[in-house]
């Protein structure tokens, strides 16, 4: 299953996120992803504590077999010993859109 998801999901998503749920209807596929418990590299060894997740971000990806595909992404938040809350910086969607980078590039190539 992991090999199939690696082909379907954009980039290295499975390196940083785990699939927690999926839902399929006749016209839509929804894949729910939660960030793995991997603290931001720049704060490693500082005693950061996982403090749950951000709200869900919905990103549209390439359609599959005539169905729209949406990724529902929740990123983790960590609290530093100072009390500051930080998170990893991921760029899963194209700037200014709710499309995956690959899907946005494809649409730009077709639509100009």
C-alpha cells in the first residue's frame, strides 16, 4: 500500500506525514494526513513538546479515474521550553493556491 501511496501523493509526503483516514465517493477521493512526530530540525535537542495539530488545510491534487482528489493536512505544533509555539515549514501547495505544486504546474502548462 505504501508504494501505491508514494505514486499517488505529491513528493515526499509520506516521509513527513502519515495517512490516518481516506474516504471515497463516486466523484471524490479524500486523503487525511497528520504530520509525523518529528520536531523541527532547528529546535532539535531543545526539549520541544508536541502540542497537537493546527487546523486542517485542504489541498486539491491531480484527479484520479475521473474523481477529484483532496488532501486534508494537519501539521503539528511544538512548544519550546520558552513557551513559544513552533511548527515545521512545509510547502505542499503552490503559492497563492490550494493546489498541490505538481497539479498547479500542470494546470499552468495547459492554461498558460
